[in-house]
């Protein structure tokens, strides 16, 4: 769950300076959330199966 929140924060943080150069490119950086959310979802499911999830 921490990775899920961190990924959102990192992508947002990256999109802010990019927006100064190109607002359209900054919007496209949000697509990085798709693989990040998929990855964090797999990690959470794996942790739940092994019993180490909170």
C-alpha cells in the first residue's frame, strides 16, 4: 500500500516540472501510473497470500 501512495506522489512530482516545459507532456506522464498501480496491486495480492499484509 505504501508503494501505491509513493507511486502517485512520484508521478505527480515529476509532472509538475514537466508542465513548465509542456503541459501536454505532463498530462501524458500520468500514464506512468498504470504500470505502477498494476505492480503495486500484484505486490499486495502476493503479500496477502503469504500472510505478511497488514
